[in-house]
C-alpha cells in the first residue's frame, strides 16, 4: 500500500510484486480512505484480478459521484455566505485536496469551514432554508446534514480544550488571504495551514489514533510549500505546545516513506502505529 501511494503521489511506475493479497490491500485502503489515490494504478494493472479491479472501480465511482454532489452543494453554500456577507474560511480537506495530483484522489467525509461566530444565527437560518438539519452543536462547531451524504461542520474556533491540548491561533484572520473572486472567502496562511494540520493530526493521534492519509496530506503540502514557510514561527509554535518531537518525527516519516527511503526502527514503529488505526482511529 505504501509503495502504491508513493507511486500515485509522485507519478512513478509501480514495482510489481508477486503474491499480493488484494483482498487485504482493498480492506486496508478503505480503512484509511486512500483507495481513490491508488485506483488509477490498479485499474490498468494486468496482474490485478478482475474481481478486485471491479471492487476498486465501484468504490471509486461511488466516491466520485458523492464528490460531484458535495462540490455542487458546497458551491451553493459559498454563494449564500457571499450573498449574506458572512466571512468564512475553508479548512482541512478543502485546502489539501488541491495539493493532490487529482482532486478526486482526496476523499472527504465532510466540509469543514471556519466562520465568523457573530453570524451563527444567520448560518442556521441559511442552512435550514437549503434543506439541512442541524445534527450537532459541539464544543467548537455546528454540524449540518442533508441526505444522502452532505455534511458541513461550521467551526466557531479551531480547537476546544480537550485532554489539555487547545492550541490558540492568534491573528488567524489577519494572516489569511482574501479570495480573488469570492468577497467573503478567506484562505488560511501557509504557516497556519501546516500548524493546524499537525495539531489536528496530533489531537487524533493522542486520543483515538489516526491513519496514514494525514501523513500523505502533509507530505504533499510540504513538497510544494516547505521552502516558503517561516520555520522559525512554526518551530516556536510547536515548542510552545510541546509537540516539536511529534512534528519532526511525522515530517521525517512522511518524506522517507513516500520518497521510499529506508525506514529506521523508530520510523517503522511509528508507521505501524498509524497503519493499525483507521483514518480517524478506533472510532472509524
């Protein structure tokens, strides 16, 4: 699976191996929500049995159909926010999907959006008018769902105090870049994207665990942006919240793994930990 992911993310030729258990490969790819990433390599591989090609194809088509519906719904939500002057900022997969070779590779379970909390009541009215039902009001987000599979998590803040880990993102809106076309959309600054991604991964890792897609996300982001980042600011933030060692280990694992360098014992242990969990840990 790691080899296929490396090839898909980097546009490399697959190194064929005998005796692959494709049932286990498919199960593992589903567990980590990465089957869309490796499907382009599976579909034309003559060594893959047709029954497993078909299963990969079915999952892929189902995900693409779902993605098209959600993309259309998201565009309508953005239009409504712009029309009503509600300031908002896409988060998580809505950012990182653009770093994948194809958008369809990055599966998403929901749409995470930060918004100006003073418009909370307006957001509730808008979503209700568009056929959504509020299914949860959590510590830091209001979640809305429309059948069959459109879910929006509107974040009032990025984190809440959980297990003594609640990083503060001062000047988040000030560091953001306003969209060129949408009047109320803001894009998170590059350093904040990476810091938030690591903190979000760390939160999952230390509570229920998390899967290999988090590593793939950060790998693709860093491959493109690492030379532009203010690492002094990033290192200071990681040090403040005592996650410097975690960030360093995960960053090193990402590059060694997906560049297919030899992993040392510590990296193999960390990789095994990630692989033993599903995409969002024990609860997935």
